[in-house]
């Protein structure tokens, strides 16, 4: 055991994960970095501060999506639950970014995928192309028809924008656009 005392926000996030995955191995390599090992899988956490040193961001690299598979997203979205005083405020101001997406956007992305599945089992996520904290762009299929879909989590509005090749079938494009609007409206009513 090393004698490193981690930053409190980092330690709190590690404890949230440890409370769900009880046999996870924890190694603090510095006051701002923790490596977690679950079997053969690793989760790396790093705490960084904004320029004022008042707001912490926890950057998590989770290549095997353990956090998602263990349903930890809601707990990480509400870090401050069960805390009080100045520490509660510090946790409310903290941001958790998992694999380049903040937790709220990750939850919205997963909800969007589920919503498209509920509309039609013809929708299939092919791959994620870009992640930018509160925006994700992915390639989807509708049957054999491939298109890109951008989901942006704005402060007041979630925007879901499909993009098509110029030669795309107009009827299929219209169906996808209508479905994207349904999903967008549904997610905005839930999350905004």
C-alpha cells in the first residue's frame, strides 16, 4: 500500500465504483490518478482542475465499458447524493467524463439508441466516429442503409441530426428524419 492521499473528489468517484465492483483492485499512482483493475480490464481515472482550481473534472478511460455494464452512470451523474456541506458543493461542481463524453451525454446517447430500437428493430449502431464531451457522432444502419447521426446535448436542448449521402433514397431518408425528430422530442421531454 502506498502513502498517497488522493484528492477527495477522485477518492469519492473511486469509492462509488468500488461499492458496485467490490473485488476491484485500486492503485493510486498520484494524488490525482488512480488505476482500477477488474480481472483483465483496467479503468484509469485522473482528476484535473479548471484554471481557478475550484472545479474538478474526473477523466475516466474505460476501454471495456465496465462502468456502463455495471450501470454506474446514474451514480456518477449524481456524485453529490448523500453528501453535505462544502464537499457536496464541490461534487455538484465536478464533471465526470468517461471515454471523452460527459456522463449526461453518455446517458442521453444510450437512451437515444434504446429509443431508436423501440421505434424499429431495423436500427443498428455500427460505430462511434467522434466524441466531444457533450456531442457524439455515430454511424447507424436502417436495414442496409447507412447514415450518420449526431447527438448534441445542449444546455437547453438535445439535438439529434441525421446526415445522409447525396444519393440517399428519399423515402428512407424521410422515415429516418421523422424517427430522429420523435427521438429528439422524447429525450428533450425526459432530460430537459
